[in-house]
C-alpha cells in the first residue's frame, strides 16, 4: 500500500496539506466513478445496438463486414474502450494511494 507524505518546508502544517491533497484525490476518484459509469453506458448501448461485444464488432469492422454507417460507431466505441481503460487505471492508482 502506498503512503502519502508531505516533505520539505511549507508555511502550512504537513498534516493540513496532506488532508487537502487527500480530499482532492477523493474528489477525483468520485469524478472518475461518474465518468466510468457514463463510458460504460455508451459501451453497453453500442453492444445492444450491434448485439455483440467490442472484440467481435472490431473483428467484423476490420474485415469490412459492417455497413459504412458503422464507421462513426467504431470510432466512438474504440475511444470509449481506451478511455475506460485509462480511467480504470487512474482509479486503481488513486485507490492505492488512498489505501
């Protein structure tokens, strides 16, 4: 488990600064939770629309087995999957710091 520690000279108490940093990290963690929910909803909507998972959709798309209208959905789905991965990584990192 990681530990947050303020080092060096400050005009504020180290405990006060640590508390402020922890509070900001908690807020960011909450924001990430909301963003994850929104991105997961987008992904679920796309899965329902096409009746397949991202992996199956991507394979069909790359083989040219989807209509041209799927181009924008491919871009949105791919971006959503990448964003979800990044958000989960950041969430995991913050949770480790916050213990």
